[in-house]
């Protein structure tokens, strides 16, 4: 028994060592592409060369962040499993927090709902999924994370290099110390977890205190309302409705939030909506539980949710938080 416990302890320590390693010193300035990046930032955006060199000399290599985008990191990936969403953001405690948050920020939510013509309960859903209603906004150093992903081979390197560029611009515009910003392993910041380019597009001073602050819950309400409005949200219109089908698993039609299927085809293939669906086409959505599949029909509004994070489970988690309210 003692031998087994020792083996389990060693296994746990090995997991922690591979998934919780602090950033380490790295000579970014020795890389040609970093020198080219500095040159571009000086010429295109008029940054001081001395400033760029000092900041990128400060940047470290975040191995945990890199592993998430090179196929080596599996636990807690960007788009969580449906079971993970249910356990962490759709549990009774979290849904109770959603009601408390709505009550506390009701006036701000109402103002945003009226100004941007969006449904307030879905704003609450976004903030619940992204930061647990302000409890957690990430503890990764954003400069380290984005420098790592911008200058080391990974499946989204081009994207992250643009985000590093946007980070420098954001920090200058908002007078932030770029070396101290905290966020997710992907460089997303604040109460609705925005990467720098998205914050520069949607960031706003919704509480009118003179600054755009992604860590302010009131500003976050305005930010997400603006995002929903700009991406085509239709207030009061259908988001998703449940269905039933024979059996526990469904595989007759491809289920995706990226492409719609005609309602006629859906009905022919054994899917029966539990409520009237008012559109001729729908997104056929599947969430895989441990023992069975849940199938939903999604409307145009559901696609807006997934434009923030390209995941059916993500959109459904927001929807179910909203419905609980």
C-alpha cells in the first residue's frame, strides 16, 4: 500500500512539474524574427527602438503556454469539454452567483441592454464563463505568454504575433506597464478575457471613470454588449431550443455551430424540437455527456455567442446560465 501511495505521489509531482513551470529567461533578441519585429514596430508604429529592445529583453519563455499550442498539453485546453463546463460554470453554486451578479449590476446591465439592444441575461452568461463573475481573470504574465507564442513554432504563431503587436499598442494607448499585465495563457485579459486586438476594437469606458479598463466589471458589461450588438445579436430572438431523438447517441447528421441545416432535413433524420423553432434553418448542436448526447437547435443568436469563442460547449454554457436567470 505504501509503495502504491509513493507511486501516486511521484506521478502527481511529475504532472505538476510538466504543467506548472514558471517562465524562464530566454534571449529573444538573438532571433532574426524578433529583430525584424522590432524594426517593424519602430517603422510602422513609431516605438522607440530602445524601448522595444528593453521590453523584449525582459520577456521570458513560458513553457506551459507553448505546450498548450504544440499538442503536448491536454488538461484544461482552450475550449473545455462539456462535462468540464457543467462542473465549473453550470453547478448550483455558480448559477447562484449569476443571480447575485445580475442583482448587483442590474442598473448597468439594463443600460447596456437598452443601448445595444441585447439581452442582459446573456451578458451575465458571458461574464460567468469568462471570469466566474469577476473572481478569476488569469495569472499568466501576458508579455511572456504572447512573446513565447509569437516567436516559437506552434499552430497559431501568426495569430499570436499580431496579438503581441496589438499588446504593445494597447499598453501605449492605455498607459499600462506592459511587463505587469496578467491574463490567460493565450494573452486574454480582464473580466471577459479579451486578447489585445479585441480589446482595442471593443474596449470602452462604460462606467465613465475616464479609462477603458478590461478588469472593471462595469466596463466588461459594456464591452460584451457592444460585441454582441456588432456581431448581429437580435434582442428577444431564439438562441437555442432542446430536442429529443431515439437512443442515447446521435450520429445521423453532422452537428456544428458553423453551418446551418434545413429544418426539414433535421426532422427527417429523427430530431424533434421540444418547442416551436421559428426559423427555416438551424445550427444542429451536440453536447456529449458521459452517458448520452444532448441535441439542440441553434438560431442566429447562438452563432453570435460562438464568434467570441469558437466552441459549441462555450455557447451552450452561456445559454444555460442565461436561461437559469
